[in-house]
């Protein structure tokens, strides 16, 4: 199976084709870190002065699995992790299974901490695609971060992003995302009712999967109802004959 990769250019405009096609400036060094602060203001309901979010006892998160009939170029065959809600009216998530052709080092060539990184950046969604975020592991509770589960956090803070890449993790390497997915109140529920998504509780570690190309088919198979459903009557029950309904 071929891995579908979103192409990003650090020295050219990023053209994301699809519904409402828009052009975004590519990332050319750390001069665009300031955009992260703007996003932090927009998502003030998600991020506070201290890390918060998911229940510490839970290691599972909610995922959206695009159904097979979804043809939107941004979300086709997408797996989206939904961020824990903490009072914001928006529903925010990250697409976790679409690596790009760009390495972190190429996206941030002027950053001493990041210019040597060869990790692939991931396409997190079509909203604010120029704004980076990372999911990372931390033994201590960091400030300006959203707790996802266990010792795993999400941040848009530029200083914390740099520090996280400098601090080696015992289990997971930090994963950088560009952009995010976002729904207004009622919008996601409407898309689910129209057959666009499956909802699934699954292991949070899927965010760090070393085989992102396998996530969609694997989770889609788990979320989709079986084609063969057996109905069993309780012992002693008498089947009710089907009645013919005539038109009035």
C-alpha cells in the first residue's frame, strides 16, 4: 500500500487543492512562530496556564474515522484525534495519518534546535496550516500544554516545541503537525448524521504510529459495522410473522 503524503514547500506558497481552495505561505524558518501565539488566543478554552485535559486514568482517546465514501481531499481516508474539551465551543482535532514530504529541519532551517531534524512533519488539517503544534511525552507537567492522556501532551507554544525536541523521550519521539481540523457547534454532528464519520475510542499511542499508512484501514475495519449481523431470539420466544403492508 502506498503512503499518501501531503506535499509542503518551505520556500514556496502552499497550495491546498479542494473545496474552498486557499493558498498558504510555506514555513521558512522560525520567523513564523508568532502565529502559534495567535492560535493560543483562539483556543484559549483549550489551553490554560497549566496543562489540563483528559482524565489521567485513561489512555484512550476519541478518534474520527472518515467513512469510505468521503471524497473531500483534506479528509479522505483520514484518522482524526479529537482534543479533550475544556469549555470551548469549538471541536478541534488533528489528522494523524498524513505525513508530508517535508522534514522538520527543512521547515525550520534557521532554528539551531530544529534544523538538523529529519522527522517528517504531518498534515494536521486545513485550518491554519502554517501554525505548528506537537504531541510529545513529558514526565513532568508542562505549562501551556493540553493533556491528552497519561504523560502525553499537545502544545502550540514555540518555546515548548523547541525544548521538547531537545529532550529525548523514553518512549515516543515528538510528532509535529501543521494545521488542525476544526468544527463549529453542530457541524460535526451533522457530518456524522450524514454518514461522513465513524467515532471510535482507541489507544492514544496511535498518534505515534510508525506505520501511519495502516491506521485508516485498520481503524475503519474496527469502527464499521459488520456486514453480517445475526439476530438471536431469547429462548422460548416465538418469531413474529412479518405482515404485508398495503398502500392506503
